[in-house]
C-alpha cells in the first residue's frame, strides 16, 4: 500500500511542542508535510487573510519532513498547502494540533486548530483536530501519543462515515490512567467573560478579555462528561450548521411571505 | 409593551453603509445600541482578541443612537457589548450586518458578520445575520429594508423554535422584484482558491488569496437555490456541530477502545 500523504497544521505555531508531537506520530504512518503559522494564532477561528499578502517560508525545524511557515492564520496555512504547495496532490488526511488546551464543547467555534481541520474537511479530506487539556507551552504530549496514533490509524484505514471531521480532546493524564476513547456529542457551554479594565502608560483605558468556560450540560454522552471521567472524547463533526429541527416551525412562522 | 433592546454589530466596520441601513430599520422597532468594529473585519470568522488589549470608543455616528467602536473583531464587539456596556441588561435580539456580500452556504463559517450573530446565539439571545448579495462599499440597501424589518418583527414577536440564529441573505434586486422569503438549508459548496503570486518592491515573493465560490449542490431547498430564484434565504442555524448521523458508525468503528 502506498504511504498516505499527511498534511499537518495547528494554531500554536510551528514552534509549539504539540505540533512536534503530532509530526512524530504521523511520521510512523506516512509521508508528512507541515504547513503551519509562523506566529501563535490561538482563537483565530476560521479567519482568513484577504486584505494583505501572505509569505511562505521553508522550515527545517523537523528533520526529514517538508515544512513551511505561513505568516497568517491556520486556515490560510491549509489553503496555501492545498493550492500553492501540493496543488494536484491531495492529502489522504489533514491533522491539526496537538493543541495546547481544550477545544471541547463550543471551543470548536473559537479554535484555530479546529478551523484548520474543518478547512481540510471542506476540501473533502478526512480531518482530525487534536487537543490536550493542558494550556502550558511546556505541556507533555508523550502520554497521549499512543492514542493519537490509534485514532489516525483507524481513520486512515476505515474512513469516517457521515462525517469527515473529528474533534479529539485528550485528558491531561499519564497513558495508563487514560481510560479509553469515547464517541461523544459536543457539550453545550458558554464562556462567561469578564474584561480586566486598566490604564495604559499614557493614562488611556484598555480592556483585556478573560473569562471562564461554564457548562450546565448534564448529559452523560457529551465530550465534557467523557473528559471529566478520564476518557479521550471524539466528536464526529460537520460544517452544515442548518438547524433542521427548526425548519418546519420556521416555515409555518413565515407562511405568507413566500 | 416595553420597547425591545436591539444590539447591532457587523464586520464591515461602523462606517459601512450596511450597518447604517440596519440601524435605520431597527430604530423603528426598539431601543438600539451599536457596538461594532472600528476597522473592516471581513472574513475574521469567530476570532477573538486574547493576546492584546481592546479599546472602546463612543461614537456619535448615528443620531440618537448609543454607539461604540471596538478595535477588535465582530465577536469581540458582541462580548464587550454584553459584558462591559450592557452588563445586567440583556438584549432582546442581536442583529448583525447588513453585510456587503453573500454569507450563504459555507460562507457562514468565514464570515465575521455571522460570527457576531452566532456569539449572540451562544448567549441565548435570538440573533440574525443579514447579508446583501452586493460586495460594493456603495451597495444600495434601501430596496431590502422592508424585508429586513419584516424578519426582525417576526422574530421579536414569535421567537425561533429549535434554533436561535438565522442566516439571512438577500438578492441584490429592486424591492418589487424580490419574490419573497424562503426558509432553506445551508447549501453545500467550496471556495476553489487560487493565490496570486507576485514580488514586493524588494523582490521578495508574496501570495494573495483569491478564489471562486463553487456549489455543486443540486437541491431545490438550499439557500443558494432560493437566492438564484430571486428569494431571500433564511437558514435557521445552530452552533452544535456534532454530526449525529455519524455517531452509531463511529461507535462501531471504535468498539474495543472504550
């Protein structure tokens, strides 16, 4: 069997520990190409750069792996990988991460890591975003590597039916304390924000966003629940945001305006 | 009945023609507060500013309307509106737009306008993003105003069942040529990108993203179809990205790893 072509990106930049760990796992499974932001792009979501130019720079950061930095967002990186670098070659899989910090629940919406994976899925490529529940720049990714490898192997071998995007979150535990892998739904949740208000050196006020994630989702089938129990959560995801359940009611509500 | 509190934002900045039109419509329906980006933020998606400070500036751009600019993204604007300005007052509805250009189909994922509306929906507020199919900065929003008003009135009066987020796109036609309002699903589609490659004044290469939206969705129930037929498309939307259809298959595929 031909070695699969594995495209890797992230949002913490090519210099982060999480992408290094992901490259190390992927190298055992196929041909790896890395196209990742030159600077941290956390919480950049699905943003793209349209009002300015992008630069592409070859990087020798990973031994034996073709790698590039882009001075843009995670989604810019995937677009440049597909349309500038790979062109007629299509990746067999897109991997993003491993993110330093959780992308469970609604964090999928803010996350640059998950947006890179979603951009892969929009191109009809099976795509997986990985996140470790440790925000530290020096987080230890070794314990989760066997699970990351298993999930990539499964998808390379069997694909994903009725989805082409997985949101994988990993509890920050030693390998033998991770209880297993659970297929979950996205938990409901919200960021209860607060803004720190201070004055800059010139006496002008500024605000700095800070907040706390809160979930009152009580189901036992959510990603947050699985993570709290010590399991890796895998949420099959999609980019069709239509609220199909609402269609009939909406049609009734807008009857007469058609 | 108490006048509803209407929070308005957008992604084309507070100086755009589209938000002016939306404010004018909303003023006839309730108390309006505007919190919008100081600079254009198209294609910023659900990005938020976490690595730097935000500034809030009062604006008298709209006569008789409390208005502020934020030097950040559309989602920053909604967060500052809710947590810094309004605090214990909760808007009855969040409106975003009117965007200069389409946010139909998968454009909902890239759009700052729709992200502002989605941020409202995450706060459990009924939220509507409006977009006119004309990218021009001098687009004429007068013809669509009666329809925009009708949709806001409907939602203020009846709410939205099984959803709290509407993606409304409006064909660029005279009022009497708009055929009506259709409830739709999000069309499948993709941006086929190309990057213009040039050299900067110093001889260094750069890339500039450009592309064409392509949809091979042949259904007659999609937003793209309705717009092509001359209808306004209304897609009830959601922020739960779980691919529920995939759950059973995924559980089977990962049996043994639980």
